[in-house]
C-alpha cells in the first residue's frame, strides 16, 4: 500500500527500509556505547551508518575493512600525537604524508578495499587532531576509538544478518550471460556497425561496474565475481574485434548463445574449440565451471596517473591548511582539518568530485543545523547523558527519509556523520551557541575547501580520466613489448586492456556521446596487443624474421614515451621486413597512429 505513494513523492521504498534498519542500529549502538562507559558513543553510531549497505555480504565486508582501517589509522594517530610533543608542524607534515599515501593507495583500488585504505588515513586525523592538546590521554582515546568502532560494526553486522537480504535478486550473472549471448548473435550477422558496438560496449561497462558489489562478503562470492568478470571481458573482446569477419560459423555462434543462456557451459565450450576468435569466451566458460574451487586471478584496473595526482593533492592540501591551523592557533581549525582529510581521501576516487561536493555541503549544513537545534534547545532539558542520546533519536530517524529521497540521497550520509561527529553526550553540559557554531562552521568549511581543490588542482572528470586510461593502456603495451617472457605476460596484459576499455567506454559516452572515436582507438589497442603478442612468439626465430621481430619490439617499447619515434621506426621495419612478416607488421602502423593521437 505504501509503495506507489512513496515512489510518487520521490522516495525509494527499498532505500527507506534500509535507512530505518540502519537508524535503529545506530540508536542501539549509541545507547550500548554509553552504558558500556565509552567516552565517544557517537563514534559507534557513525560506524553503523558507515558500514550500511543494501546486501548482507556487503555489510560484512565493509565492516571488516572499517575495523582494519581504523586499527591501522588509530595506531598512526597515536604516533602523530606523540610526535606533536616535539613540534606541532612536524606532526602536521607527518599527517599530510600519511593522508597523501592513503589517498594514493585508495585511488589504486576499487570498491570496499579502497574505502578501508582511505579510512586508515583519516582515522589517524581523528585521533591526532581531536586529542592533540592532551597527549597524556592519547592511549585511552585510541582504545575508545577502537572499542566504539568495533561495537558499531558488530551492531551493524547483527542488524544486517537479521534483516538485510543475503544476495541480489536481479541475477547479475544471468544478465551477463544474456548480454554476451546477444553479442554472439550480433557477431553472427557479420561486422558490427559502430553504433551497435557502442551500445553493446556501454552495457558491458555497466555490468562490470555492478560486479564488485555483488561479490562482497564471502570467498565464494568473490570467485563468482571473477568468473562473471571473465565473461564480461570475453564479451568486450568480441565487440572490439567486431569489425572483422564472424569468429565462427553463424550456426555455431547461435548455438553457443543458446547454450550460454541456458547455463550449458560445457556444451558451449566444446563449440568454441577450433575457433581462435572465441578463445576468450572458451577461457571464461572454463572459469565459470571452475569458479567454486579454483584460484582465478583477474587483473584489476587502476589509474596510476590519477592516483599519483590524488595523493599529491591530498598531501599538499593537508600540509598547507594544517600549517595554517598550527600557526594560527585557531582551535576549531582542527575540525576543519579533520573534515578536509575525510573529503580529500574519500572523494578523490569519485568520477567527478566537484559535482559531489555540493551534495556533501548540503548534507553537512543540515547536520550542523540539526546539531545546533538538538544541543541548544533539547539537551538543556535533560540532566543525563542517556537523556541527551534520547534527544538525538528523532534527528537520527530523520536520516532514512534523506537517504531514500532522490534529491537528498547523496547528501544523507554527510548529514548522519556530521550530526553524530559533533554530538558527544557530556554531563555537565553548558550550552555555548558561539562555540558550537564555530565548530560547525569549521566542519562545513571542509567541503568548500575540497570543492576548490578538486576544481583547481588536477580537476578530475571524464575527460581527464579518459586520458589517464589511454596513457595506462599505452604503458601496458610498452611493457608487453619489453617483457622478456612475453608469452607469460600477454594474457594478463590482454585482460587488463579489455578491463580498461570498459570505463573508457563509459567516460567517452559522457564526453562525446555517439562519437565512435573511442571504439576505434580501443580496437586499435587490441590490434597492437595481438600483434605484440605474435612478435614475442617470433623473436627467437632464426635469421631475418627473428631480427625483424626483435627490432619491431624495441620500437614498440617506446610507445608510451616516444610515440612518434615508435611510429616512424615501425613503419620503416614494416616496409623492409621479410615478406612473411609484413602481413603482421603493416596493420600495426595505422593502429599505432590511431592510439597515439591525443
């Protein structure tokens, strides 16, 4: 009965349900932390919200990474407080280095593990900045931080175990199978038109983006994720090679598609044999059969250039504003620096951080307003810490509505976090509106500063990330050409190239919708990858053929550092190589020309 009206008002019923179970868990954690005598019960509530996820396995995994990240970050924070006894600027410099390192590491990962790495960074800020003036209490603060986080993740895990669904009901692997079957049928019709290939590639990119969330929480889930990702990569290869003739007879492609949709992997794999163009699919079908008990490494896409920029941006920001805070002696500045360390760590890996910051700012402003109303108007009415927590409950129950509405879903998490962060129950409590307002303004200044940093220093967005992906692909092709064991490195290089082609396709559709340029460039990358792999197998051949292969590989090593030289050298080699090698080398020249065009 509630579903249509809620949807009409802009609320997502599933999110609302998740929000209420999380809010109830947060309230339980707050009261438990208080009655257990923990100094900062609000941190337990923050942990419940931070670990909240739609699926049970996701909650388990995020809770584990939250505790591990907190454990490492707390240890570093204690060391930083001890360092502050020598010189406060030394502590700020060390904190900037740590935040920069963790931001760099988080940007190299994806999904929940990246969150754990980023958390290790700003957990150190939480310990170091809150207790910088009381070094004699740093060990008790660290213990309190660990205890509250552990309590929060335990409560969140128990709530998820009782009420969260165990797995997605949308059958993601089935959707992957059906889409790859669609690609097989499209390939049976001959070369793919660019428009159709772009649609197929965009769908593969969306499926790949969904996989990490569905594999969280168990080794079996991770294995199933890897198996499904292998199938996505096989589909990607078929789309990128879609400008060529069909990889198998039309009848066989339709039969393989039928078997794939019905889960008959063995029959589909047998039909793939003898068709080199279906090797990726044959391998993925073998992986699907072995997913329950075989180690299945799948290369992870990363953006080294973007990670380096994120790490340096974080280091510079914390160092600059940290030293300004240390020199000014402005006490609320510690809250500003704490908030900035969170913003710069978490959101650096977002596709377009500048667009997210306005939602973050909105959530934090609402959180500060709620904190001021609660502390200035309601807390003076009670005389116990438990009463203060009870006065926080109505505001915490407002959170699910923010989480469920389409206009405030992004802002909701920051509302929860800021309201809880600034609401430490304490008796006796003396209402000080100016001090509370100063602290609140210091906190909300963090997303404003982060907004400026993301906009001005290496502005992140689809255009920049697309260029990073292009450079990463070129670097990987150069590494393949330089590899002494090319045959061993080639499969991993191919998988990484296919994996990078997927986010590149998604970014390209946002930068230049409908433009086939990215598709053509990705196809050229795959031509080069196949050609380099073939040259690696020929470099030990006797006579002129082996010498020409080795010379071509040396030129291709320069692909990422001196592309013009590589192109000139490869063109010369292709014109003068032995006759039997020219059909391999000549297609590499236009492919190299296409991929090196900026």
